[in-house]
C-alpha cells in the first residue's frame, strides 16, 4: 500500500472525512439492508468485526448484534488489525459473511481535539490517548522527530545560508532512527554528504540546498546565531527505521502499517487521526488480498468493509460514545462469482441509499429476558 514514498501523501489525502461520516445508529441498519438487497439471506448472515480491543468499541458491536441478530465474530486485534488467519472459522459459522474492519480515534467534542477519549469509569473520569495502542507506537517516533526538529538548525556561515546538522542524524550506519533525505536540505549531495563548511562540537555545517532556500525563503535564516528548523522539516525530508522486536507478529503488523507513512502522520494536524486512517488503508488492502486467496471464503456471499470509527467521548450520564463511522472501501463478492471493489464515494453513496430502518432488528432486552426465563438445561459430564 505504502511501498512508493512518492504516493503516500496522495494516498492519505484520498481518505476523506468531512462530509463522509455516518452515525453508527444509522450505519449498521443501512449495512444490514444493503446486504439483503444483494441477496444475502436474512438469519444466515454471520457478521464479524476487526476492531481494537478498547471498551469504546463496544457500542458499535452491540448495534451489529442488534441489527444482524447475531453477536459478531471477533476478527480483530488491538489497534484495528485484521486476524487474516481467522477467515476459516468465520466462514464456518455462517452462510453469508460480513467483515467490518475499523481503526479508531477518540474525539473530544468540547475542544475539538482528536486522539483523546474520556474514560468515564476512572476515578477522575480523565481523558487519555485513543487509540492508545497507536499512541504508544507513535511515542518513539515523536521523540525522534522532536529531536530532529530541534537539532537541524538554520544559520549563516560567513554570510552564506547554511544548515547545522547534529551528528546523531548523520551517523552511519545506524540500525534505527530518523534518517534524513540530505539532498532536500544540503547542497551538492552526490551519493553522500559533501565536505562540511565547518564543524561544531555536536554537528557539521553544510551549505543549504537551493530547494530548501526556495521552499523556506531567505528570511527564515537569522542574521546571527541559529534557529531550529522546526515545522520546516517536512514529511518529504525524512523517513524512519525501527527495530520493533515484538514477539507477536500481529503487533508488528500495526507498526509496519504505520512506519512508511509516519513522516506524514507526525507532520499532520491530527497525528492519531492520520495514523488511524493510514492503518485502515493498509488493512483494507492486506485483508482484501488474504480473502481472495482463502479457499474458505470462495463462492460465498461476502462483504468486507473497512473504515474509521470516530469515538466521540461520552459526557457524564451517557452510557456509550456517539461513535461515527467513516467508510473507506469495500470488497463485495457474490456466491455466483461476481466481484466488485467500491471506493469511498461510491461506498458512501450505496450505504446512504439504503433505509436506516430495520424491522428485523432484535430487542436485546427482550432476548435477554427470554433467555433468563428458559427452563434450566443440565450439563451432563
Ligand atoms: Zn485502540
């Protein structure tokens, strides 16, 4: 998905959010009605979800159970990773199949901030990072990025526009860290850094690249002393390498989905939102490929849909978040062999065209009541 650096920015921009959200209350019945309109059999559909393990994802799961009449199969891992080795068991549990993948991001409706979620059940009902798993992965990269922003400095050397680059960012070879695309910052880079103009105790001074001067404008260089490059260090100027070293390959999957787009994630307005979108882009592509190759999924009515859950923090007195869903893409496969991929706008249009009323939805309270009134069944050992 993100194998070509030059296309990452445009891939991330293609994920539209504004004007593309559906409330879960209307999204799930629309999804159910869409399945019926495509010939899926009512009462024979096994829904499945690949959501993060966060408790904020519970409300969407309850709505899926209510509208599909079946508790969804668990196809997901923390962070919104699809367990692609679970297609077989999912396929075994229903005639027609629905798989919904969503990465998620918290949202504070008061401050308008993305990446936070109010934990109503904590002592002080404090807000914390959401998605916390993605946040923990981002932390190491944020530190590296903050160091580079501060330790690449703009200065004049003997009247010429120059950059001072910290040794840590030049050191080679390095197993991990933030790596600069020197040609964007330094003049006369040909296969390697040129001879420095001068050397300081913690870094080398080089002539600034023409492209950098053009991008920033000469006024960014102070007349005396030096200033950090800060926000002027653009996503195009660097990349990362990191040794994750997780024992669980599915934990590695989340980080490997995020490492290539990481410079764009960190330089975006809402890093946790951008990271969740990047993960959904990567997971749709990876999961689609795994489904079409999986024998257990063949010749089935199947709908795989990926998107983003925006968890609007609950206010005191509210039991659940007001979760919104932003669809990204869908893969539709029919038992007769028909196949179709729906891109974001088309997918939203398809869902919006369906009714949000579902007379077949179950009354969960009544269902639970009915089960508790059943005659006890003895388990014989
Ligand atoms: Zn999460």
